[in-house]
C-alpha cells in the first residue's frame, strides 16, 4: 500500500472528534512516525488532551522557510454511514472515514512531503515545517496558541483543507449581530394598548431585501458577494401577552476588504430607517454571537502565490486562483501578517458530511503538490516577499 494511504488510515482510526478533540493521540502517533524518519518534532499540550504538533526539517543551506499547516480535530460524525467512520476502510482506491478529507488527508500528504525533504537535505535551502494544530473546527485555539508561542514565524504557510488541490488565496469571514426589537407589552385581549415586538420583527424582516441588495452589490473576484441571512428568532413571554421583546440573529458573511466596523454601521443605518418608518419600536444590536472571525486574502501578485502557482503548474495541476466561502486557520496566519494560501487533496463537497472519503490518487497528487509548491518558494520563485 502507498505510504500516504497507510498514514491516513492510522490518523483516521484515532478519534479526534471535537468536542472534546483529544488531538494529543494523533499528535503523538504522527510525532513517532516523523521521528522514525529523522525529523525533529515536539508537542505543545496547551490544555488537557489538546495539543499542537510542530516538526521541522532544516536544509544544509540557510534560506527561506515554509510551513505546512493543518488540523488534527474533526467534526462529529452524524448517522447513517456506509462504513464505520473510524475504520478508514480502503475499497477500490478510496478511503472512507471522518477526517479522510477534512483534513487528515492533507495532514498525511504534508507529512510525506516533509519526509521527502528530510531524506534529501542537500536539495533545497531554508526550512520546511509542519504544524498539526488542534481545535480548528471550533475556536481555532491551536493555531492561535501556536502564533502566540512561536519564536520565529514562518515566511509563508500552506493551509491544508480539501480544495481538490485548487489554490485558494482568499476566504470569507462572518459576523453575527443579535438584534433586539422592543415594543410595549399589554394584555393579549387589549392589543391596541401594546406594541407587538414580534410584528415589529416581521416588519424589519420585510425590509431585508433592500439591505440585501446593498450588501450583495459588492463582489470579490475570488469569493463572490457577501451574504446576509436571519438564522435565529426568539420572542414572546406568555400566550396571553402582547410581546414587548423579540430577538433576531443574523449571519453576515464578509468578503476581503470589508471591515466589521463598516458592517455594523450598515446594520445600524438599516435599524434607524426601520425605527423612523414604524411607530413605537426601537431596534438595537445587543450582542454579537460567536463567529469564526473576519475574512482574509493573500493578493494574487504576492510572490508566495506566484511560487505556489509555479509549483502546481510544474506537476500539471490547474493554477487558477479561487476562494473559500467558509473560514479556516488561514485567517489566523493572515492576521499575524504571514502570507498564506489554502490547498489540499479531497473534495470540499464531502466536508462535514456523512460518508466522507478521499481517493488514494488524490492523496498522492497532494504529496507531489505540497513538495512542488514548497520547492518553488524555497528556490526563490516569485521574487522577494
Ligand atoms: Zn478543515
């Protein structure tokens, strides 16, 4: 069997569902695998069972560095799997299991690519690093922890997520304002004495199309337009009362170039227009529900993007840039000022879905892609960053 397929099977068989994560088991197994290949590694257990793995291969000559980064945690499995989600069953060149694509497939391919560099330290200059971080699927605590602790930051990062090996240089972010509409309570038998907050929420939502048109007027070349969706509604106190309070939570996806402040200001303008066109209501943003953070991008003419494109071209893979509609750890590296892209084997369609799987052929292409992109960057392709 191919090395990358075997390593992926070992990773999938370790249950790292988040919550609770327990990524340390996967980190220890992978550390042992890397150590057997002469690669220096360390584990940072930053909370019980929650751990980042760091590994590094230094060339004989100094130079730039590049980091392969992905995560060891996986999302819960849900029901109705054809194969046990932790069996990593291999049938007809396909490996089935939770994390096969997101993102243990990337991790296995990155580890094999790193081992290729370790076997030939005289064929490149600089350093190739690997981080397998915890908690990407929840709060990105692993990536944030790594960036707080690291002594010397990598010069560039490839984040492994299933993209069918398409190169992603931008992703959307999200913001989730909780809006409270206040009216006035009264007996339900005397509704004329009250101002019904649920009816107020309904009026506000009927003006959503106007706001959506403004929101979607913007478009980013790689990730498309921002979106706005009401996702939660909560109101009323008793079946015999006109409700004085109703809350609506919105999921607003941001594209690179949009700021959270500007988005909040846009919401406020919308709420002011609602207040002035209705009688007796106030509407305010009272909270921001947890979200995965802001959007980010690495510009298409950045030397790192050019080097990655050269690496993909060298092995006959498409070089067109695209973007992700969801967030990932790329945002943490970009927030720290480090150029980053996202690329990995496996289809984005199987992420978080039942019967997640990946082909061995895709994994093997992934190993070649990571090695080739890293070699181009370390060789100085793309120019000075
Ligand atoms: Zn992922």
